[in-house]
C-alpha cells in the first residue's frame, strides 16, 4: 500500500496552479542535465521548450521498418542482454521498445543512478528481429518507448506497464491482460479544429532500490500547443497504482485540454447491435463510466459503439473519482480464449488537490474494428490557459480489478436495451445488485425514479431476485420522434436514493 505521507505530499502538489507567466529560455527537448539529475530542473526545461517555437521531430524510418505489418513488428524484441536491470534484483526490469510504422516517434531513454544520468544508446545488436531481413549499417534509430516488468504478488515476473506512442501509457494488475490506455495529456479531443496528439520526447527512469515495489520516472512531452513534464511513481501490488504529477506550459492558448485522460475499446455488447454471424457475444475492454462527483453523488453511465459521434459532458466541481471500468468479469459473457476481455483492467482516477470547475467529457466514436480505442474520457477544466501560462495538477491511478472506492449503494451490473412493445418504442432492463437485497425488509417499499427527456415513459416494473441479491428495473419509453433522449434511473426507498444513478443517452 502507498504510504499516507506520500499521498499527502502528492495532494499538496495537486492543486491547480494559477496561470503564471513563464520566462523565455533556450530549449533542447532531448538534452540531459549536465550537473547531475534534478527532477525539478525538468520543469524549467519544459518551460524553456514551450517558450520556443515548436519543432517537429523526424519520424522517418529506413526500409524495412517503415512498412512492417503488425506481425513483423511484434516479432521484434529486445534481447535480455539489452534490458536495464536484467537480473531482476531491483524488483523491476526495463525493456526498450523498437520503432516501427505505428510507433515511429523517436523517444530518448535515460537511466538515472545515484544522481548520474546515462543515455540508453541504440544498437541493432540489441534486438532480435525474427525473420525480418535487416540491412547492415543501420543508423541510430532510437527507441519508441519501453516496457516495465516486475514480479506479481505470487513472485512471477511479467510485463506490468508500457510507455509507448504519443503520450500514451498503460498498466495492468496481477493476472490481467492489457486493455485500456491512459493519456498523459489530451488536447482538443473530438474538437472540430482537430485533435492534437502531444508526444513523449524523453524519459528519465530512476534506478529503483533492490527488490523495490515502486519506481520513479519522468517524461518530457511536446506538442504545437504545449510542453509538459510528467513525474510518475509506479507502485506494484494487488493493483498497480501510478501517481502522476503534470506540469503543463502553454505554448499557445489552451481552451480544450483534458486531465486524467484515458481511452478504451467498446466494439459490441448489450447496447450495441452487431451482425448475427459474429461468434463472440460481447467484445469490449470497458463497459461503462463511473463517477464519484464533487458532492459524492455516484453515477454509472454505460458506453456503446455509436452510429454517430457522441460527446457527453458531466459538469462537476473537483470530482472525487472517475474512471472507465470493466464490470462484467464473467468469461461466459465473452467466450474468448485469446483476448480474455473479462480480465482487462479498470482504470480509476482519484484527483489529488482541487481541480475546480469543469466536467467529465465522454467521447463515443463509431468503430468498425475491435482494436479501436473509441471511448475517450478526460476531465476538461472550465478555465483556459493563456499563451505562456503554467498549470500543475496531480492524480492517482488504480489499474485494478475493482476500484478502491465504490458507492455505498446498490450498483448497476447489467444494462440491456432493445425494441419495445411497439415498433417505435424502446425498452431497457437495468439490474442493480447489493447484498442487502437478500433481505425481504430491504426490498419492501422500493420504487424506481425514471426520467426521460425528451420523450414519454410508457410503463415500468420492478422485480426482486433475493437469491442473486438483485433488483431488476424494466421500462419502455416513446421517443415521440426525437432522435436522442437522455435517460435516468435510480432506485429509491422512503424518499432516499439507495442505488447509484444510471444515466444513458439513447440515439436513433
């Protein structure tokens, strides 16, 4: 478990900073620090980078690396002799990752040991290229990122995290498969002006102590609109916990950026129609958005593969927590021995400090392929950043089976949607689960508050399944010609909410 003093230290760093001017300095995005390592000097380096004109890096690759197919790229692996801390005595092992067609952006890797910074040098001899024919005399291609390996709670070593592509990184808890991806910085997601993808430029990874359960690293990020430094501490355990402190410097005015951003794939399931000849009953890495609002109201919002782009904003002031979760953990609901979607991580975020006014922005993107990360979530602050301003914020990530924080209320476990008793009506079934539902007294006097806007509720019923500790709400509504309706359902007893609030946007 993460020490309480560390949590308080991160919380102190987490308050949103006021918009502060940044002094102009010279910038070199790949530079190491000449006089020993000082992680706060990286903040000044990012400020200098943001004060200078943006310079895109050269992402070109020689043959055959520019045209590799996915199988060829995945076959490229760093030899164990090229790993950092390969014996595992430090608790972690670092595997450098090669560049390829998708991951063409070069990233500088630096290892910090005893205050000394050592750049990790590239050599073709560090890699096993499989059946790929690689020409002699390759130039310095650099790296696309790195993976971290560590022992799980049973002592078995496996890959637990990857930092690769744009400003993306991902992690898993023990016995999980990779799925959802975090974004260190998001800019203009689903914006008509076009999304901007900030890029990792350099990493500094501190050598952990022997048999350590935590690792500290730092990343420099650059984009046309901003530069940033991200200070990260990764902790292993029953869940992989990642503490993130971001220091953001605006190179241009920023009126649409995301904090605590993440993206996952939802191809089809109970709320997305699919062709009848598809073998698997469900395909998704995550199935819904959970929010613990700033006023401690709990919301569950199922996600779906939409026919058209949908952007939903849940206005809030300093949310207590939020994340994209995989709640359905039953193998039989997926029937997939290859991908095991039931074992994909949930990602829960606890903001540290006060994030202020804004809203959770949920983007649902139509997708024709199961690998597409078409569900994107981030907290979008109301405040904007002027050119030259600085913003500091922090949060804690839980890559987990189940979030550490959950509603002291009945929880939504299943959402089904389909045609109603008339061709133009729609019907939904929502299952709420709570241990108290095993008691007859707990389920006596239950009611469901159902709101439909626009449209009309055409009837509902409630069924209790005490053996399974579930209450099922079924309802139908008439859209009255509307092509979009906002739906809301909550279980009530004696005038009080006894469940989290189910929200959904129906679209025709």
